């Protein structure tokens, strides 16, 4: 039996849980349940991430204390997680004595070992609010392209990343005042000292997915930089200990004490269980010398990888704690192929979904999409409805509903003493080994496919035997009982396999099957001479009207709702070089969703587009993201256009192609010249496609391969 500790990333304590968040918690919960079902001792802990400037400001806006703010949100989070059957062993908070203890302990050990340094940092300071401004609290004019109303970390027009201090005409979004430049002493964790350790750690023992290892290599190639771990008062968090008494108060940056919350939540659970039969030993899981005795896994979003795969293991190693056995990253959630949108009603809160639809529908659909890859997944609402109805109702539940009636009515619920189709049942039992392995490897979509293949075999068997026809004939009583008994045994196997995904449905199935155990080992004991109970419907079909009502309610519920949850000081685009600048930003994994407002046909009619021939396309010296186009749009002279798509295309791929150019944009003066239009492209920022035309054909997507 393996001893395993599992965590999910900590949701930030200033807003609601939505479907984007639930990808991670459902993924983790399924994995935990599957590993428990395979006989391992697994402990699952999490907590609210409760510190940071955003919490302080949200509480101030609500007229309550930060402590009241985080307590209210924590209760809301726990209620939402319970609706979706997320079974934490402990759900705690980072604003705790345990978290303060371990944060200070780690800091002091790092400091004693010489891994902490200080230096003066110049930052923008709001003279009205009397606080230093994180990047997302500053707006101004882009220093590269002069675009107005840009945040303090990157320009959404030209894609340039920069420091907030580089913005032209900066303005505080908190008070609308003009910030001033002010110097403050900051504390830094010397991450470069751990470079060789981290290179070895990230490449060893399958700790990380290959895509993540490759991404981390980019940061190694760029060069690691020291990480700013301090923030100035006022700040809601833990004060840094042992600072000079004649200096202003310094606080741990929220991203330092947030992962420490994993340890704190587990320590709190250890104290709760002390002296009980299921007691836990904190040191057995976190002491450096026990690293090979127990396992620790973190499930996270792909946008916070470098905190968990660089800063966190370096902090742990430098303070003489064990490092994680593995860090598993997942992608973002799309809805209907697009980012979640408030205006379309696809930015859906967990509680709104649960008002209209059964949470286990979503658990199954996510399971059918999730793999061990770092890939975005798409919740297509039409496919969602059809897949759940087809797989769970039409295939799985249908097996029991077609067979149980005959057994209860004619045989008092008794199954045959002998299995009439041992080879079929042995085949499905053996498939359980593949399913168990798929669960452990986080290949949930593969596990669901294997399960549905077993369901197909059962339904094919029932269709071939036709017990409803046999029951009308004389002398076929035993055969009818045998056929239905085989079907019920296969159904039981499917409940074993689906239990990690559908815990509520399978609990109800246990009542119907009159059994107590659905562990993976239990599938090896077939139900022979066993009495089942009367069948009751285990799951209802998804109705289109309920999906539509949920979408409509999501539009309405978010009109008056305050700003959505955001991860405290989350990483931004400029953090591609770890810690080169303060790790701050506007959005996190679940927050990558955007609000999209519709435009009218009158607005759209103002846009002029022409098919343009690409005469030349070149790199732009000094610009990492731009390509420079010379376009023939059928005018007297070619147009010069800059486009931020350099990372997607080599210039030679686009020369002589025909692209769509927006021609009535006002010319924009940039550092590199004047841009006289826009090359039309679309898609996810990571897979942007230039719209290219084919001769004598309609406009199509990317044809470059």
C-alpha cells in the first residue's frame, strides 16, 4: 500500500467558484478516488488562498475586515465543492497559525543558509491610497506602440511586456491619481543558486509532463533571476520575521505562503486525527529523509507551473523539506470552442450549474476529455448533452434497467448460481487492469473509452439474447435468468470502474445491487446466487431546456455580480523569465476567461477589409513579437503593416500569400514605423491563425500546415 498526499491549487478567497476552476478539482478528486479504490492510503488537502492586496481591497470595498471576507468566501467555496462531490480530507485556509509557522520556518532556514538577500526597488506608489501598486492596479500608455489604457505588465495591442514604471502617463486604477516613483527595500530569494538542482529535479523521475519540462527549459535558457518575496505595508498577510525594528513592516508576498498552505492544511489534519485509528504523521510526508517512503503530488493549472516547479521545490530543498514527487498541470477550459464569456452565458458559476444540472454530468464529461497532456479542454454544450445521455443513460444505466425487471419479477431478484458467459465476464474483468492504469496515469479519457467499450459489449450481448423474447417462450426460465444475471454482473463491473467519476450514482447502485464494496479488487468476485433489489432510476437524461436555462441564468446572474475571483498577484506575461520581474498580473488559470460583449451589425459594417497580396514579410529588429508586412491592397502604393504574430510564423511562410487586411484603421505610429492596417488573424493566443484566401475559394483558416 502506497502512502500518498495530494493537493490542488488553492482558490483565491475573493470570489466564486466557476466551471473553469472545477476542471482541476474534479480531475484531482477522480484521481484520489481511483487511487483509494486501488487500495492505497491517499490524503487530499486544500485551502483557500487568503492573503494579498486584492483581499484587503475587496474587504475594504465590502465594508468588512479581511478576516470576515475570507471566512465568508471560504464557506461559499466549501459549499460549491460539496455540490460537485469534491471529497477533501481537509479544506483549510492560508490565514492560519500553521501556515504562519511554516512560512516563517522556511524563511528563517533559507535566510540562515544565505539564500535571502535585500536590495532597493523602485515602484509606483499611490499617494492617495498610500500603497505600492501591483501591475494590475496601474494603467497608462504603452511605451512601445503608444496604445492607451494598457495595464502595467503588458500591452494588449502590440504584445510588448514591460515594467509598470515604463508606462507613459501612468494612472492608479484604485484612486485615479497619478502614482509617484518610490524606493523601498525588498527581500529576495536567490533562485539562481538552485539552478543546477532545479535542472536535475525537473528532468528526473517523471516529476513533470514533457511539455512542462520543455517550457521550463526556456526559463533556464533565459537565466533564472532572484525572486521578490516581500511586499510593503499595508498588506494582508504575514509579516516577515527578524527584520530591523527601525524599518517599515515587510510582509511575505502571497505566492510565498500560498504553497506553504499545502503543508499547513496537512498539519492541521494531522492534529485533528491525533490519537485516532487514521492518525497521520506530518514528518513522514514532509521530512527530507522520508522522500522515498511517501508520495506528494500537486495538481495545478499550466499558468502557475513555474511557481510549483521552480520556486516551490527550491524553497523546500533550501529549507530541508522534501520536494514533490510530481506536479501535474492541466490546460484551460473553453466553452463551445471559445473562452468563457459573460455575454454569451458561458461564464458559468458552480452554483448556477448545480441549480439546473446534475454535477455528475460534468464530472463524467470532464473525465471523458481529460488526459495526462497539458491541453485545453472544450465543454461543448451540445456534445455534453448528447454524450452524457448516450453513454451514461443509453449505455450504462440501460443495462440494469433492461435486466433487473425480469430478475425481480420472475426470480425474486436472485441471480444465477453459475455464470453463463464466463469468457465475456473474464474479458471485462481483465479490462479493469487497463482502466486502473489509465486512472493512475491521469488518462481519464482513455479510461472512459474502455469503460464504454465494456458497456457496448453488454448491450450487444443483451440485444443478441433478447431476454424479452425468451421470456415469452416456455421452458426458457433458466436462460432468461442467466442472460439477465450476466448483464447485471457486467453492470456491477461498470460501477466499479465509474465509481471514481460518479460517486453518488455508484452509491445508489450499491443499494440496488445489494453490495457494500466497489473497490477495484471487488470486481474479481462475481455476483453468483446473489439477490438484488428493485431497480430505481439512477440518472435522468439531460434536457435541452435545462442547459438553455443555465446559460440564460449565467447571463443574468453575472450582470450585477462583482468582479470574478482572481488569483492573488497571479503570474503575468512578463514572467516568462522567472522572477526577472515581480510575479504579478491580472488573471490565473480559471480566470483566463474573458467577458465578450456583442457588437451591432452597424458597428461591424464600419470595418473595411480587402484581400491583400503579401509582397514582403520580415522580422522587426528589436521586437520579439512583430512581423513587418508590405501589402498590395490594390491601391497606388503598398501598405506597411505590423502584426504581433512572429512566434507563430516564419516570414517566408507568408510571402506571396493572400491575406485579409483591415484597411480603414487609423494609422498607428509605433517605435518601428507606422502601421497602416491590420492583418486579420484569429484563434487562441497560443495558436493564432492568419486568415488566408485560396484562389477561387471562400476564405478559410490557416493553410500553412
